[in-house]
C-alpha cells in the first residue's frame, strides 16, 4: 500500500501549537484560547477512540453556533472519524433517516435535543453511542463534559490516507429524501488548498472573524482558513442586526460571512451608519441571490473593495467561482453593473463549462446547464450508485443549475433545472413540501415553487387544489406544515385553485405557475 498517510487533523494542529494563548473563540461569556481548543480537541478524539470507534466510522452531530461545534468538528477529524451533520430545523423523521442511512456509530447533540429525541418513536431503541453536551439529562446518554474531563489530553496518533472517509454532508433530495455527499480526506484537503489559493488577502492571527450565520453551513467553510491561521472568532448564537453591529464595532471585526437575506436586514437597519464599521476589510456572501440594489447600498456603506461572493454546490464545495472585491464597483458603468448580478469567474483548482442538452460546451451568452470538475468534488452519493452515475459524466458533475458565461468569463445564473428553492440561504426542494401537503386529507393536488422575495431571496408559494367538498384556509395549511416540516420549509403564500396547468402527459407544469412572478427580472433564481 503506497498511498501517503498523514496525521489526522494535521492542519488544524498548527494554531494550538504556535499560538496557544491567542483567543480562538468568544461565545457569550465564554472564551477559549487555541491552546484550550487544542486540548479539548485531543480529549474528545481520545474519548471517541476509547469508545471503540475506528477510522471512517460516522459520528452524527447536531451543533448550533457555540464553542462545542468547534470542539466536535476538530475532535471528530482528529480521531480519523467521519462527521455526519444533523440540522436543528430538520424534522425528527429526517434526522432519523440520516442516522440510519449513514450508519452512524455515535450521535452528539445538545441535552435539550436529546430529551426531544428520547420522547419520540425514533429514540426509544438506541442503536449507537449517544453523547449529550454539556451534560447528560437521561440514563444511557453519555455526558460530553465528563468524557472530556476523563480523556487524555495527549495528541492522538491517528493517521489517515487520502481515500479515507472524511465527511458525509446530507441535503434534501428532489424526492424529499436527504442525499449524502461523500468526501474523502484527500478531497477535503484539496478544497482547503483551493480556498487558500483563491484568497485575495492575507489572513493571520491579527484578524477577527465574526460568525453569525450557522457554522454548519457556508459560514463554517469561510471560518476554517481563519482558524487555520489562528484568527480570533466572535460567535453569535442567532442573528440580530443591532447585536451584530455592536459586535463589529466593539470587537473591531475584520471579516464576516452572511447570506444575502442577512445583509438585506443589515444595510437597511436605520442605525447602520451610526456604528464604526471601519475595521471590516472583507465580507463574504453566498448561498442565495443577492439583490443588486441591496449590494449597491452595502458597497456605499462598507466600501467598494470589501465584498466577495462565492459560488459552489453541495457536491463541489466553494470556491468554484468568485466575484472578487475588485468587481464590486458602482461607478455607473453598464457592463460592471451587470456583472454585480453574476457569481464571478472561475477559481483556481476547478473547471467549469456550460453545455447544451447533448453535453456539448456552448459559447458566450448561450444558456445551458453548468458542469463542474475538480479534485475537490465529492466522491459519490452515499449508498446510491445509480444517482452517482447520473450525476457524473467523464468526471464532470452536472449541477442542475442553468446559466451562461459572458465574454469576460463571468457566470450568470438563470434558473435551476431541479426546481430547488433557496430561501434565506437554505436549500428547499419543492417535492418535499408537496408530499407533506399531499398527505392532508383535504388536498387533491399541489404545486410548490419559489417566488421573488426582497428579504429572503425567494419565498415558498403553494398552489393547492382541494378535494371535492373539502374546505381549508391558508392558516390551516400553515398549521399542518408546522408539525411536519422545518420552519423555513413552510409555504409563506398559499393560493387555492380549481385546477393546475398540465402538459399532454398529465404532468403538472410548474414553470407555467412560477414564470410570471420572475418576468422582467435580471436573475431568475
């Protein structure tokens, strides 16, 4: 066996060894240095290994913003285990599916979520190691703090190879079932390498990163290189505009990530210009469309060379394309303004092309499907070889996104082949919402799609046909969804119709309902 093997979590160890007294993170009234984080990481890794877990075993974790998410992320990696994420907004059924489908050997969650879990049908028969933080509320569930206190603080000598499993990230599929994106150690190292290759500023231990978006999503990807270089991180539990502005001013924040809906609220806050925001030198944004008018206003507030947009997909994480700070200008030039609506140009380490229905590359300004290729792409869809075979063509990943490249190589997104809705930075698949509504005894047919929303990017609309004799209100539809779907997946608009438009084969024509809402818009996504 000739593959190169390295110490698990090698790159994350540098900060703790070289800057042990530097503050790694501040959360509420808690502060942790890189030395303390390094020791806690070792303790968790040794504790998990002491429980019998082996290289590649899956550890499912549900962590909201806080210090624990840093310890869990680094500890699982340092033990040579594979992280599988659970998300707080997901329904219990979705969490259970991810646990079972990933064959997770261990499960780490806040104590409050374990109480909910144990009271559900899914938590009656535990088939894995269960760990609650900070302490265990129930018999049979291990205490996170106690495990750390009793475990060794020494560096675990675990080595991993490039083909070992690193992570399975789950996202809802078009059928409503979550699908797993499989990443190996080598692929994730390549992703991190590409991140540093494409940095346009030097990151070091003098930086102060504000993390206010969920660290389980894109904010966590942005935070990783800052933590590699021992930057200080200020973590907020939830997003509240005034608290965020106060933190930027008080901590002299140099960088932060937000989804566009968060930036919309920030720049439109009546007191935004009253705060000293001069320390900020980089604002990252991605995950949803950014209204151009909002972006212009944000540039006026923070400056022209502060913003940076990322484009990627779950199967090939960022960065794939970047709209660099130099592209964020508002000088009245028509071409430059048009490019504010783009997601930028191709990054180092990735390939991209726009193809027609036959998979042939098309020229500038011709719309087609976006294909991506690179050594940071996922390996496969977990336990789904048929879906994997459909998704890859000669190493190219078919994103399902539709767009075009202009003459300068800037990518403009137009639509999504798979009808996915992006609302507030969260990916929502219409079919999952439709299945929930179809289960209502009074619903005959339903079609769900996204409509423009200045705050959320898109909001969910449901067109519903009732069964004969049935009578429902919009509130009753909302109440039905409230107990069956995550809050962000509930329709914000409901229209009752006598019938839905259909094609010759009887298929519901989603676009016939959706397209009128997007007519005349620069971006149809």
